[in-house]
């Protein structure tokens, strides 16, 4: 009888290589990330603001009372 051993590290590595639709952390648009750590879309990475390291301007939040 043949035994198969599952190497969980191999499974984790393969899962991280599967493209997945994610939301860009900068502009919140959906994009297909090519790896598990990709969280900024190509449009944002290609922007001058991204290349110069300009801060993200977020809208003011409402205060809760």
C-alpha cells in the first residue's frame, strides 16, 4: 500500500500563486492580484503619486457622538 504525505508548506505556496480578485488599498477598485502580497493595483503603481511616495488623501470621517 502506498502512503501519500501532504506537505502543508507546498499547499500554502501553491495557493499563494493563484491569481485572486482583491481590492486596491489605495483606490479601492477591484483588480486581479498575481500573488498573495499584491494589494496595490497596476494603475496606482504606475501613478506619479505612487512613485514619489505621496501620501494618500482620504475623505474626512464623520465623528460619532
